[in-house]
C-alpha cells in the first residue's frame, strides 16, 4: 500500500521536524492529505477528516505530562480508527440461524473465492455451511465454487447450465436450509450476460427480494480505488449493503478505496482477503489496520 504507507513517513517527519508546533501540524496534515488522496480515498472524506484533526489539535489541551506532539498523533490515530469503523470490532457471529449471506460485487473482485473463504471461516466456527452458485454469467463460476465447496467440505447447491439466477438462489437457499445448513452463502454474478450494469443491479434487487438475505456483503478489490465510492453506492441502492469484504490486501494495491466504500454505504469492513488460498482470510481490525499504517 504505497499511498497509505506514506502516512508512516509523515509521522516520522512530524516527530523529527523542529520549529513551532503549529507549523509541524500543518505540514503533517498536508502530508496526510497527500497520502490519503494518493491511496484513492475520496476527496470529501479526506478533507472532513483533516478538518476534524486540525480543530481538535487547536482546541483541545494535552493531558498533563503528555508531549503535544505525541498527543497530536493520538488524535490522528483516533480519527483514522473512527474512519475505519471505530472501536466496533466487527461482529462476525450471526445473531441467529439459519442465516443467509448474499455476496455482491463486480466480476474479478474475488467474490467466488471469498464465498469459499467465508464458508471455511464459519465451518471452523462450528456452523453447518452451504454455498449456492448463483453466478450464471461467468463461465466456470459454477465449477469453481463446486470444487471449492468439495475441498473445504461444505454443502453446495447449483444448477449447471441454468440462466435463472433468481430461481437458483431461491431454490438453493431453501434446499440447503432443509439439509440443515445454519449459514447459507450465495455467490452472485458480477457482470450481467446482457452487458449492462443496470440489468445486473436490477437482478441483484430481484434476488434479494426473493431470498431476503439476512446480510448483504459487498466484495471489493483493494485495487479498485476511487471508483469504489460510486460502485458501492449503486449496489447499496439496489440492495442495502450490511458489510464489506476487501480482497487482495496482500497485493501492491493501496486499499484506500475500501474507505470510500465504507463512506458510501455506512457499512463496516468485516473481513479482508490476503491471498488466493482459501486460508488467506482475516477478520478486519480497525485498530490493528491503523496502527500498521502509522507504523
Ligand atoms: P469473481 O469473478 O469475483 O468471482 O472472482 P474470483 O473469485 O474468480 O477471483 C478472481 C481472481 O482473484 C482469482 O485469480 C483469485 O484467486 C484472486 N483472488 C481472490 N481473492 C484474492 C486475495 O485476497 N488475494 C489475491 N492475491 N488474489 C485473490
């Protein structure tokens, strides 16, 4: 994450820089803005954040014994954590069962892989998990999910050759629940067979009305960048997004787009994907994430 990595450099510079505190603060804020913008974080978000930091830095007084600079960095840390979901450690345990999760996102984001990772994660928590292959447009999606389900040992439902995504999802959820699944994860299409995004979103909407998922998770690629804001917003309008999974955090991508998706939906990031393997998957932790950013 080269863009966000620059935050760490800005912190080092801030602690080193001699001269008046106010000037160091201004310089740090400029560096922070640059780092966030280069990581594709939404412009409005960046300016709101830095305005809050500046206000607090000028208004609030450091507690006795604390150096002003350390205290300022604590404000920066807190505000960044807030931006990434705050102290709400994401609740990943379903509040009740059976629980239906619908995964949405564009093709190539890693949705199918993520469906399997999520299934394995919940299987290890002791749930009986089922996967439904409702991506009827990407060739190979059915086989890919069927093989993954077999490999990790969870139930599977699909209708090879069928184009009726809404029907497959409906029948799949019903059948897997009947077979005893506590958690059903539905993999959906990321691109519509007829090309248009409107058609895809319309289908997501119809599917979600049909299966009434308990949670819709948006899968986004860490490399998506600034486009994440509009994308997340459009998905959110079609079917309210409850949480976000950011994939490919292991790559060179900056990941800042994820933050824009959070801003666009009000949803929290629950998981991150850190590799191609089904094992490479973690619960998202805002504090750990920000601590890593600040070095
Ligand atoms: P879909 O079209 O959204 O269903 O995407 P796939 O699940 O087929 O994934 C697209 C590509 O991204 C595949 O090559 C996956 O192995 C890869 N991929 C998925 N998640 C991750 C991840 O967290 N890290 C890395 N490095 N690759 C991933």
